[in-house]
C-alpha cells in the first residue's frame, strides 16, 4: 500500500497523465476536478499529499489550501500547488497561503515526482520507508513479510494492510469508518463491524505469549497502534 495522493485538477488530460505516472510509481491515487468536491473528499479520507491546482471550479485552490491549514486534524497535510501563474507575486501568495511547494505549468513529470518524493520524505518518512519497525515488530513492504522477535508471522493481505496503516501513525486513533476507507477503499460498501473482525485476526496473528498487545482499542472511538508499545517491550526485556 503506497502513499495516497489526491489530485485536484480540472484539466482532464493533465489529471490522467499525473494519475498514470503516480500509479506507475506505486502511489495510490484519487482525483477530483472541483475544489468543493476536494473539500468533501478530504473529510471522507485524508491522503498523504495533495496536488492542488490554483484555478478550480467550485472553490479555488488558494481558498482550499487556506481551509486545509485552518483544520487542526489536517493542518500539516503536504500540499504542492500546480498552476500556470508563474509570477513571483503569485508564487509568494501560494506559499504564504500554506502550500509546501509550488510548480508552474507546463512542468516536467519526473521533476514533479521528485518533488512529491522529497516532500513526503520530509513530512512523512514512514510513508516511503521500505521497513516499518516498532518494538520487536518489523513490517517489510517489499516482501510483504512481518516478523516479531525474529519470528515470521502469517498475516492475510487485509491484516497486512491494516497493520501497515496503523504503524504509519502510532498513537493516532482511527475510527472504523476511517479504517474502512483507508484499508478497503471508500468505494467498498461493507459493515463497519468488519473492521472488528480483522482487528481480531490481526491481534491473533501478531500477539505472542507474554508480549504486549500493540493494538489499542479506544472505546467509542476506534483503534490505534499504541505509541507506548516500544517502551513496554523494553521494560519487559530489561
């Protein structure tokens, strides 16, 4: 499961070009053509990075950028502004509004991909790392293998994606709806209790005797990968 990219672009040929190249690089891509649609999509599912056109129907890219920065839960969301407006004053305005980077059309696709990688490397290093580690758990994205205390664990594909998603944001509590959208996809219509079933399977697969459970249940809220898990592991081994 690669980093998630939301493209907000009303020029369909450019949107399709970006989608094709990002998917070829292993990213999961969603796209909308209107600023107001993007605002709704961001409430349904938060991507890892947004490619945002300046001039959009419904709501301008500048205004959407401003609204993203005003929402505490997504205020740090990486944003690259895409625009034909190349004047210095426009670049300054875009960056001052909250864009992390600014690229002028027409642009080189390899350059854009390099900027996406660089921004994710700074903002969300765990989203591009091949190996995720926490305590004695190691998840290898390339080989799709998970080990705990050196012992290989056998996870189904859904349990693997669920663990990967939770390990990317230790301590953050995700609702069942959020996990459904992130792991199964927002176009899949299944009961939220399905999450409970797969969390149960994940726990059964990764929990070894006398080792702490890294999955925390937050009653009435959802699940998280416990940020204190690694410290508990160290205390047990001391």
